[in-house]
C-alpha cells in the first residue's frame, strides 16, 4: 500500500526529537578537541625551538664573523678621490695672445699653454744685453788703466833715479866749488819733484788696482751686476710663455684671448690623474687599530663593484676635518653637543690600475682597510728624504740665460780675460 504523508509525519518528528542519535552517528566528534590541542602545542614548541636555534646560530655566526673578520676591517663610504691641482699662474704682467690647450686636453711637461705679447720684455732684454756689453768693455778699460799706471810708475821711478844721480854729482862738485849753491838747490828741487811724481803715480795705481784686484772680467762686480740685470730681463721675456709644469689634463680654464693678466692670476690648472689618491674620512672610533702600510680595498661608484683598486694607508691626518675648517667649531661657547669627529686618512693607489681605470678628482669611493697588520706606525717616523713633487721645466730658462751672458762676455772681452760667470 502507498504510505500517505500524514503517516510519515510522526516518524520525522521523532527523528527531530532525538538529537543524540546524530551525535552517535558522528563517531568521535565530541573528543576531537582533546586530541588536536597536544598536536598544536608540539608544533608551536618545534617552531619556537627552531626560531631559538636560528637566533643562536645567527648570534654565533655574527660572533664568529666579528672575531675572525669584522674586528679586523674598517670601512667607510665617506671617501673621495683627491689629487694635485697644479695652477698655471703668470709671473709677469702681459696680454694673452695665444691659448694652447683647453679643458680636458692632455698636455705634457714643457708644452706651451699660454703666450703673452713679448714686445715690452724684448725691448728690456735688448737694453740689458747692450748694458752688459758696455760694462764688459768699461771693465776692460780698468785693466788697461792698471797696466798704463804700472808703466807710468816705472817711468817716474826712472826719472827719480836720474834726478838723484844728478843731485849726487852736483853735490860732489859743489863741495869742490865747481858749481854754485843755487845750482845744487835746483838739483835738490828736481829730486823732490820726481819723488812727488812717483808717489802720485803709485797712488793712482793703487786706486785702479783696487777696482780690479783679484778679479777677472766675468767676476768683476760691475759685470756681475749687469749680468744679473740681463738674467732677469731674459727670464721676464721667457716667462711671457707659460708652459705646463707636469704632464696631466687641463681643467678650470678661465683665461681668454686679449686678457691683461697680473702676476699670480689664475688661468687654468693641470691635473696629473696618474698620481691621484683617496682621502677617506674615518670616524675617530675607527682609528684604534689603523696603521700606516695596511692594505686597502677601494671601489669607485664610477665603475661599481666590478673594479676593485688595491692601495695602502699612506698617512693618517694630523687633525680632524672640523679643526682645519675655515670656521672651526667653538666648543667652549654656548650649548654643546658631542659629535663623533672624522679624521682624513690618505690611501695610496696602485698606478698600474689607475692607468687601466682612471679616476677623476672628487669621485665617490668605498674604502675597506684590512687591520691584520699591526706592525706599522700610527704617524710617520721620518721626514721626507727628497721632494715629494718637483719639476725641471724652468731650469732650462736659467741655463739659456747663463749661456747668453757667457757669450756676451766672451765676445766683448780681451784674450785671456774671460771666465764663466
């Protein structure tokens, strides 16, 4: 028979009225919370233990790194490329007529950079040459006067001897009455006159000899004074041409054609990029183990980490940067706040690397100093034994001036009277 809906309704109510039957069908649902809590607790403990192990391992790694590496290294990114900026300044007043190089050009030592109008200095040079030639001839005249006065003294001495002989003969004749006393008196006067002439000639000889005594033409004071004037005039004329003292690259050109320049005026600079160094500004707390001669690794922002320069600590600064500032801090006035100071440390770079990867002044770098070597001093112990920087381009000018002076003296001197100044 078919079951009617009304007949099934009581059974459904009965099912709804017994919720416990559904819990029984679910099996272990009432006890699942008690079993999941220990599992979660164990997982949390494992995670905490792992985290603790990671912290311990990190601390151990940090301690090991500091012990083996970190405490033997000091680094800073407050480091910049520095070098010599050789200023080209005139030594004489002049008007610019030629400019031989511009910014960025490579110039070699002795290469012409500027030329001035040489008209005034050439006139002064010609006048000095004429004065030296005239002085040499005048000194030659002094030597000739000495020779003439020596001959005159000999002549006067011969005249004196003749006068004395005549007087002695007349004196013997006067004793026998052969001649008068007046004639004897005249003979005596002749002797006196001849003696006065000899004394006068000797005095003139002494005076002339004093002007040339123990000298030659080239070493005579008048000639040396005229030679000094010629040397100065020659140098002034030579200095109308400004040359590069060193080999490098031109920078900061400010001079223009037709500009009237005074001595000391800035015109341009020559920078030898093969002699640059690094000025690394380390904190004062980083200098405890830093010594001269320690190896250094340098990277420049220009090339990145791909290029690493080798260097050494050349010197540690004698003071902090603030102490040498244009307006140094006055810590004794007003409120005071302690600031960690920085000291410049000069790093010398490998020149071969600089040739392959040149640097420019002012570039930023990162410097790392290896502190393992503690044998070096903190400060330099010996003064420099030779000039740190020098140039010989100006020596030739003085040599040419001396050669010109020697030639003028030789050409205007008598044989046997010349000598190099």
